């Protein structure tokens, strides 16, 4: 049985009706700001993330805190639509932007408004779960509950990849309002990797992302 039929009814391809919600100013300009902060190297951020996650054709991908959906839309395009592509975000304006982007680029993806601690999909739905630049928004309880939810929706052997600011580096991104920290060590390879182990992920590892202001932690669902 195909993945799509197993979870029949859970995916809702985008249409024009779903893209009409008004998004706040900062949401509408998120992609431009991200490009400036990444010194125009957004490609390196997203391609690096998909590579680290082991993403490839035929897989079911979930990106949590997907923002304007750039990673998911690029993933769909990279494998000519051969797979299942879902983005979740708790901010309705981001989801509206992501749906508009998917329509503009004719990408067959699903975007839904949802929080990491209540993922609206059945157990063992996804092969790869990614989360980029969103973990630092979560408090301890949301991180714990979110990781439990990710374990639930990953298939056995599936991969979680978390990408976030490398707090050991004084980069432009780490100096933005709301991102400043007193940490002198990297929180992703320390505290986040440890949280993955405690949540029950196996083969946990961490390191520097190809975009070196970022780092990553990854683990496998047993
Ligand atoms: C800095 S943006 C990152 C967007 C995108 N992943 C990227 O790499 O550019 C963080 C995103 O996380 C979302 N977010 C924050 N808390 C969330 C939660 N509890 N569940 C899902 N998304 C959340 C925000 O709405 C925002 O779109």
C-alpha cells in the first residue's frame, strides 16, 4: 500500500482559496530578510540541510517550523515531485506565504498550520523530519513534547535533523534581536543533541552545517 493511500485524507494539496489570508509585514518580507542575513547564500542553507538529512527520491518529508516553505518546495523540485512533502508552521501568515510559493512554483506539497507538540499526522508517516531555525523558539516542555511527537510520526529507521544557530559563533544571525545568547558553547551539539538521546533517538550526532553560522543535531528512530 502506498504511503499516500495509508494516510488518505491527511494531505491537502494547495489551491488558490488557501492563499488569500493576509500575512503580517515581517512574514511577507521573510525571504528577502533571510537572503540578506545569509549573504545571498540561501541555496547553501537549504541544500546543506537536505543533504545532511539524507533526503532523496521516494521519501516522505516533514519540515516543522517551515516558515515560508522554501525548504519543502526546493525538496519537491529536487526530486521532480517523487515523494511526499509536508510543511507545518504555527504562524498562519507563514503558511499562507508557503502555499502561495508552492502555487507559484507548481510544487505539489502540503502546508498546514500546526504546532510541533501536536503534529496532525498518524504514527510512522514520515521518513525524514527536518526543523530549521525554529528550535530556539521553544521552551523546554515544547522541545520535549515536540521530540516525542516527531518520534511518533517517524517510521522506524527514519531520520530527524535539527538545524539551528551555532551559539559558539558570533555570526550576524546570532546578533539579531531575540537570538542573542550568553552561551559560549554550541547549544545544538550540546543541549539539543542530549535532548534527542533522552527522547529515545539512536545514533545521535552533531556538527557544523555547510552554512557555518549554523549547526545540526541528528538522530534515528529505533
Ligand atoms: C526563524 S523561522 C524559520 C523558518 C524556516 N524553517 C527557515 O529555516 O527559514 C521559525 C519558524 O518557526 C515557527 N514556529 C515557532 N514555534 C513553532 C511551533 N511551536 N510549532 C511550529 N512552528 C513554530 C515560526 O512561526 C517561524 O515560521
